């Protein structure tokens, strides 16, 4: 097998298990967070730590999200707060209570929503709240009785937000404020992903399955048989291919036409341990995967030789993320590694 060389560009280090990883929209900075509460903003070209917040959140940081202009970074943590940081001088711009002790989910709308501009959605426990670009509250927080927010996702280029709880997904267009669509699940939801086209809504479930909704006609599909709980979901930019974890094998589903039900998925086998991270290139066709043993792979699932390159970091992979231009791959590890690689 002829594999492309992979080069280690730079290496950073946080104190503990890395929980979150995000490139700035311009690709010039990389943010990483750890269970110790550390948050770092790196120069993406040289790996220099521009800012290191030693204890951004007292009991650990679970989420980071870049404001769409790339000039500020939102963080959320287990101290029950969320914060907004200036990415240039490192100063805190805002700090607010999240509504619950564990603030785990952050997502900025990619499109401005009227005069409110880009909105930040925050999920903490059973509370959903919205915030402006300046870190000010936007409307009343929403309490979801007897449920916990398990995931958030804005439709790319749209104004609709999907909110997953343990038993359902609610999709609301925040530009029109029409009543939300509700998609009920019979299996506990762990993760969620909207196709870039907005047609397909997928959830990864606790019972080792994925569930699929066609948002155009309300049709549903359910695929079981995974070896483990499905927490990793990654869409190809063209909305045809969906990659999933749920074991040592990466499973890629064809979602063209009527959808994946009844089709045999492509199985990408190489990792010796359970898949822990997946991400498709934003502007390309390569898929990155990471596993609990530290192994990394780059795939081109539609080619005959579907593995492009492979590498390994020193501890289990927690996150992988392609830069916006798809030229660099970042990976984080269980022992705090922040590694940036380039596939030649």
C-alpha cells in the first residue's frame, strides 16, 4: 500500500485530558481545552501559545466555539459559567451563569439572525439560552422539563437550530420563530449531526445504533449492529456520505437518493482500538479518524485505495479537526497533547 507521508508540524501540551478543539474560521488560530480547566489559543502556523488561560473554568472546560469573525472565543465549563475571550489581547469580554452546573454545548450560528447578528446557543443541563456577539443575553432562557441537552447544531448557512435531548430533537428556525419541528427517538441520544444540505438529521444512540430522519418528508430509518455506543458522526461536505464511529471500524453510509436504509455501508478497517474522533475536510474529500490507542488515519473512502496516510500520537485521541482549508489536521490526546500534522 502506497501511503502519503505525514509530517508533524508542531506540538503543544495542556495539563490533562483534552475535551474540545476548534480552528478559528480564518484558520490562523487553534483553540484547545482540557478537563483541568485550561484553555489555550495557539498560532496555527508556528504552534506558539498566544494565550494560555490556566483556569478558564474552575472544574474543567467542556466546550470552545469561535465567534464567526474569529476575533473572540466562547468557552463553557463545569463551574456553571460561560465566558467570552478577546482572541487578540486575551482579555475576558463577558462572563455569565449558564443555568446549570455543567455547561457542555456551544454553537454559533453561521448566518446572522436579523438585527441580533450571529447568535451563540448554549446548552447546560436542561437549560437552553442564547447570547449576542458581545456576550449579552438574547431573550429568555428556555427550560426543557425532565430532559437534558445532549447536543446542539445550527444548519450550515441557515438560521435553524437543532437541539437534541435524551428522547427527541427539536428544530426551530430562529429567523421566523415558527413552532419547532419535533423528532422523537425511542433510543437515548448521545450525538447529533445535520447534513450540510439540511435534508438528513442523524443521531448516534446509546443502544449502539444510529437513527435517520428525512426532514423533507418526515421519513425515518434505523440502523443497528454497532459494537459500541455511537458518539462520532461526520458529514461529507456534499451531504452524500456520513461517517460514524461505534467500534474499531469506521462505517461510511451512502445517503444519496432515498437514504442509507437497505444499503451496505463501506467499512474502513485499520484501527486496533475503538474510534474516538472523526472529521471530514471542510473543502475536500478526505476523512480523518482517531482511536483510543492514539492511532490516526486519513481516508479517501470513495477511492479504491481508501487509506491515504496514518500516524500515531502518544495517548488516546480525543478530537481531530481539519483546518478550514483542509491542509492541516489537528489532533488532541488523553494526556493533553495538541498535535498539528500535514499530509504531503
